[in-house]
C-alpha cells in the first residue's frame, strides 16, 4: 500500500499534456506553458503520449467535436480539463494533479470509455501521430505500394468465413478455382483496377475512416495517386484554428486551400491579435520559438521562450538578455542555416504578387533573422542591421502575412517543408479570427 502512492506521485512528475487551443486564446496557452515548465510537465505531440487533455478557451462545436475525438484516442489513466483564462491555469492544473492520483476516477473512466475510438477527417489530421514534424512521414507507411493494393487486410480477414483458406497471396488469384461464391473474380487482374470486384461485398476503400489516395494527372501528363491530407487545426507549433487542406502527389503539394475551424462561431468581440508593442513582441517571440522547435534547434527555441516569458512577466532585462543571446546564437549556427536555407524562398516579384511585407524577402532563415531584428528593436531599442522594407512605425497589419495567401505559398513545396514554411511567416489575423497562436 505504501509503494503504490509513491510510484503514482513519481509518475505524475512526468505528466504529458495534450493542448487544444481555441483561436484567440494565445495568452491562456502561453501561461499554461509557463506553468507546465515549472511543474516539470511536458507537451504531448499526440493522443498516444497524452496523460492530460487541456482545452484552452471556449471551443466552438467543430473544435469541441475534435477535442472529444482526441479524448477517445488517449489511453488511460487520463484526465481532461478546460481552462477559460490565464488566471485559471494554476487551479486547473492542481485539479488535474489530484485527478491523476484518484484511482476511483480512473476506474470509472475505464468502465465508461468507448472500447474503440471513432475516426473522422479532423481526428486523422489532428492527432499529430502522423504529422509530428512531417519530415519523416511517420504514420504514412500504410500508403506504400498503394497502386497494387498489396495489403488487403480486410479481404484477408474474410478468409475464414468465405472459404479463402488457400488465398495464394492475392497477387494474381492463382488457384481460385474454388473461390466460394466470388463469381465476379474472373479477370481480376491482380487487383490493379478492382474490375470484377462485385463479389467482395462492398470492400471499404476508407479503412477506419482514413481516405486512400485517388488517381490524378501529374504536371508531366502522367497519372499519379493524389492524397488529400489536412494539416491542423491541432498540431504542435501550428497556428491555432488553421486547417490547411493539401493535395499531394508523392511528397509535393500540388494544391491547397485554407480554412479556419468554427469560423461562423467567432464574433467581432473575440480576443484579438495584440496591438500594443509588448504583446505583439510576445507573439513574435512565440513564432520564432515555433520555427526553431520545428527545425530541431531545441536550445535556441528555449532561449526564444525565455525572451517571450520575460516580456510576459514584466522583466525587460531578462527578455533583452535572452533576445541578444538568441540573436547571436542564431547568426552563428551553421546547422540552423543549413536547415532553413531554401525553405520557401520569396523574391521581390513574389512579395509584390502576394502583397507581402518587405521582411518576408528571402528564405526561412532570412525571415528568421529579420524577425529577430524587429524583436531587438522592441525590447532593447537596437537598430536593425538589415533593411526589411518597413519601419517600426508601420501598423501590425502591414507587417503580417494574411492567411489567404498561405495556400498559394505552400503549393509546389515538399510536404516536409510545409510546416517550416508556415512557421517562418508572420501570419496576421484571419478574417474570422483576430488572433494566431501556436499549439
């Protein structure tokens, strides 16, 4: 009896939190991150890693449904809490700690939870399992060899019921003389086009709700599989509420559209993008932190977080020191330069065509340096050593990138660079939402 409580409290110290941020709730999410750091808790990148599900703000119906699906996919023991404002973060986390140690709570949850989680388009893109970083295409193995449909797990499951004991690998259907009621299988042709498939009994082409690739014409006139993949709205270091619907041929985005979740629910009085200099600098530091974290520069991302938190807590000296240290390290890091060079390069013609501010000129590394220069101006009064085509007196709207141009900017990029490209852009306000944040 004495050992179990000790182990439980030890386990609580390693808690991982899956964060769902409602659009406009950047302040609540940042306060949550500060408190998690003080407790030694870490952010979960997928439901499978999560112990606690935290919903920041009041989500609309679409985000609420998505949060429910993420909750279904989380293993037990698990806890779910909602946080309405920054001031409610500490009490909510204290309550989560108590629930994590409450054995009766977990027993009740285990009895009442669904035995098999439901799936949907939003759930597939939001769980982060296949999208974490997206550089290595984790979770996409099931699509390999799709042209010939070599797996056919569902068909294999029916062998015991329809006389398929000697299926022969399904390659060309040799030895199917006694197919057991599959009269339509003559000329099956190795399953290339599913001709004569009537006998399969309505094979589901979207297993577990996950849509498979479709045929489409390539830019060279050849037919290739086209996979439709949504990114967001719940994704680490991703603008809160943004859903980017990408059409992929291989690893290349050939088409994209952007939308915001619960767009019809947002009102003009919703929390807006900060207009005062201090809060605007906080969000810029947050965006820099997101880009560095996605690039794998964890130590630099931590330095950007310290600068952000110094401004939030009213410690300008600490913020200024962190920004100067970050600026110096970023300029010296050859690995970071190598990682970001060539990611979404934008020339003067691109800026004019899309109506982008001058500091977007160059690639992701150039935009990172430009953003750091602007942050230095705000926290320490330094003079930028790189002209970015705009003055410090320009309005925030003129210095930010509109969401509407994101699909055009990411079209033609490889999937592994899309999140880096989005993170390198100082995204402004969506027409339906007055704030951009990062999970």
